[in-house]
């Protein structure tokens, strides 16, 4: 039975769930910080209309890109780190 054909254990499923949660929470936090930094001045200060629209528009474009990028990079890194370092060897002591 290959690695992809074996049934996942409860520990495997728990690890995946935790990693997905971490990816979503860290992406939401990073997005909130960056959007706040970009759009914050437009919301806090009385800026000219074109500058205010530009800052808010930039935040609207940056937010989904940053969120998706963060989620994907965390999950890809988790998947890559979950692979054994040597094919066929799943236990570090073997």
C-alpha cells in the first residue's frame, strides 16, 4: 500500500485540521494588518478624494491576494514537511 492509499489516522486528521485552522487565522491576521496599514490613513485622516479612493482600492485588491497567498503557502509547506525525508522510511529510527 503506497503513502497515498493508506488510511489516515486520527492524529493525521487532527494535524491537518490544526494546520488548516492556523493557515486561516494567520492569513486573516496578516490581511487585517496590511489592509489596516494601507487603508487606515484614508479612514483616519481627511485626504483628497482621489488619494482616499486609491488607498481603499489598493486595500480591496491586496486583501484577497494576500489571504490566498498566505493560506496556500502554509498548507504547501505543511504538506512538504509531512513527507518522510527518505522514501520508504517513515520512522526516524528505522
